[in-house]
C-alpha cells in the first residue's frame, strides 16, 4: 500500500539502483538516478530502456514528481522524459509497446485522465477516462493487450479521501474502460501473470483498516479468486512478474515491525499457489520500484527508509 500518511520522518530518498542478477541473491550497483525519488513506479520498454514514473521528489516538504525518467537500454545514463502534468499517475506498457498512463493527482484531487505515450516517436494521445478518479492505484497490462487498474484513492487527497477497492478493465480495441469484480482490498500491489493479475497486501476495505497478508487473482474475465498468504502483512512492497510465470515480491513494511523496511524477497508460483522465500536484498527497502530486465534480472530502484546501499 502506498500511502502518503505512512511516510515517516526522518525518511530518506535513495537515488541508487540495484539490479539483482536473477534470483540467486547477487546484487550490483546500477547507474544512479538524476535525483532522489520514492514511491515511484518502474517498467521496461520494448527496446530495453527503462521508465520511472511518478512518486515523490521530496518528503519535507512533500513534493510530487510529475516527470518521467528514462534509463537507456545500456543502463549507462538517465534522461528526463515528458511531464505527465499530474503526480502519482500509474502506468504500464501495453502489448503494442505504448505506455498507458492512468489517473493521478492534479490540484490536490484524484484524476480520471488517461493518456497513451508512444516511445517510438515521443508522441502523446488522449484516451478514454477512467470511470472513477484514482491515484496511488495499480495499473497492470494484460496478455490480451489491455490493462487493469485496481484500487487507489479518490476524492480530495488533501484529507477528504476514500480508498477504492474496485477494478476497471481497459479494452484497447474499443478504447473504453469497464468495471469488473470488486477486490475487497485497498492499497494492494499487483503483477500480471499468465494465470491472471495477482493483487496482494493492502488493507481490508475502502478506508485504512487492518493490513492484509493475503491476496487475490483476477482472471482475464475479471473474476476474482483468493490466493495464499504471504506470511506477513506487507505494505509498500513491490511485486514483479517474471518471465517463467512466477512473481517476485521485494521489501516493504510490516505494521509496527521493528525491522521495517524489510530486506525480504519471496517468489509466488500460481501453479502451486505458494510463496517461497528467496535470497534477501542487501538493504531494507520500502516505497521503491522494481522492473524486470531483458536478461531476466530485476532492477530495484529508490525507496524510503535508507540512505545507503550494499552489494
């Protein structure tokens, strides 16, 4: 769950990127981002470059990042991409290579706006709005070329806000959004697997309730099914789809835990509906971003809770 109210002080923004070489526990430093950022999102483009979207550039005072950062395919240098004009939008790369950017925060209010970014020529185009204004939500591409948005916050995000538990599905052929089954959880993290999109963690309802240690799988028709417990009520983690059909969960916080942010990493296998703990990260992280690279390693970048890194 990514919640502005849960960022503690003092908290540090980390500008180091750490790529994990596979899942064998080896880590190496990546090229630092141009500026610190946390609570952001990262994903890979078809050409092998990486995109960082949204998040915070400062905690004290609190400042939203509205720009896109792009790391070249050789992982040698970052450049600043276009400004999306709103903070805490969420995006994904569709099957056709375009980046779908959804919702976000504009003038303190959650937004319904959605845009398509074509990285081949740098152009933007407007697409259909969400049914409900959302920010701090989940946006995941689906194998059919569409996308799902899950949960988030709506309303006046300066204080009079509501957590959402609803799901919307994007049909790229029609350019429309439709509402599917409710997930009965707010603030979850998600990954798109061949068996469906899994959403895990968060809280029990449309307000800050009890933290959840379980999750759901949303199949291509939008039907929701429960999945196994993670073994802890993690929040502010990342969940990344791997090419073998599994998902990697990294870091996060556990409410009232003295060890938060966590170094833990675990892999979910939809075939067995089980989580298996794997090698831990070098340092505890929460509110970070993770993205699958072309060599099947996972790049973990930024985060709050530490100003150092280890390999």
